[in-house]
């Protein structure tokens, strides 16, 4: 069970890094626009920090 949770967490981290990389390529398109963060995303960030 613990290994499965660890693999899942690693998979999420890798996926998040990929998304950040992809977003940075498109950042110039949305330079003057606001960025919003949902409460669910904030909770996930807190979980990952633990």
C-alpha cells in the first residue's frame, strides 16, 4: 500500500512539473491577464508540502 501511494505521489509531481513547463512556453500569450487559483488546488499544494 505504501509503495502505491509513493508511486502515485511521484506521478503527480512529475505531471505537475510537465504542466508548469508547458505553461511557461505559453506564458507570453497571457502576459496581461489575471491568474486564479482554486481552493482545491491550494489544498493539494498544502498536502504535497507535508
